[in-house]
C-alpha cells in the first residue's frame, strides 16, 4: 500500500468527480490520502471531504500565502479544529519567500502559532517552505528548543542544508512529483542522502503531476509514479519502497488508523 500524504481534494478541480478520483487512487494501490488545509475559512470543506471517505484524513492550517488574510493571534483556532477525529496534522504552514503573497512577518507569526498547535496537540506539523531555507531552519530550531514537536517538510525542494537540519531535529521529508522531473537531478541528489526511515511520498494534487503524466491535473493515484522513481533512487523494489514510506507515515501520523 502507498499513502498520498499531501493532496488537496477539496479544491474545485476535483469537485465534479471526487468519488472517482478516490476510487482510482485505491485501484492504483494508494490506500490512504491526507487532504490538506490551506485556510481556516475553507476548512469545513476539507473536513467534509475527509468525513465522506473512510480512507481520507485531513489537516487544519493556513498556507503562508494566506497568512495576511488569516493572521492568527494564538494557536487556539487550530487546536480546537484538531479535536475532530479526522484531523491528523497541523498545516500546511511555513514560509514562502518566492511569491511573498503575504508579508514575511505575518508568515512567521502564523508559522510559530502552528508550531504551538502541533506541540499542544501532538499532531505532526506540515511545513511548506520555498526560497526561505534559512528562516525555516532558524524558526524550527528556536521552537524545538522551547518544547518538542514532530513534523515533516512537504514537497521537499530545498537544499542539503535544509534536509540536514530537518533530519537533525527529527523531522521527515516528503517527496513529490518534482523529484521525477528531468531537471531535478540536484533535488534527487539531496533526497538520496535522506535515510529511508524518514521518507514519505505525496502528490500535492492537483498540482505537480509526475512524469510520465506531467502537465495533466495531478491526482492521488499518480503518487505511484513518484514512488517508482524514489525506489530506483534508493535501490529498492517498488514494493519495499511502498512498505517503508507507508510505515513511516503511520509512525508520524499517529492519529490515523491503519487499514486492516
């Protein structure tokens, strides 16, 4: 079984055929998906999708793009939402200095509020970081010194320094379809250095469809293509890679019930 640890099934791209998308994932061996919160204002729909399917779970969070419009004064809205039995992670949150749709100060404030929520709930933190490696490392280290929490860097595209820092604090690294792209050899080199027991796979659907379906709307079934590339990178069979990344997922996302 594979797990798509990060997708966006509440997005309008899936509205017309959501049941079929989830069914295709299951047929492709993807036994479980986590649909990710990006705004508190849209969280009810995220939760609704998770409630509709036995094998779909969700997170609650505010994407750094949305930080200015949904600035948190405390972790309480996140911790309250996380009481729901289907909410298994905090985020996505973090820093995006590539687009800077929100001021850096707002992004950093929300990032720390999400970390507080992860610490309080015991749920893993789901980190988005782009062109912000130094500040991401700084904040994660500062906050870890204040009290432990778990988490991962999702859709990892960062430097070796970011990977090393994430591993040092006990985080995992999630690999998306970007790792399959022809021009991503530098990224594959970093991922090759990550211990097998710290790797997860994801789609970030509907974005970032992997080769050989690049350019299409991404969906959870396509995580199998990313897993194949990761297996070759690690010198494993696809079955062994699937087993390892799935075990890693359940070790990190402890609130998720493993299918029997």
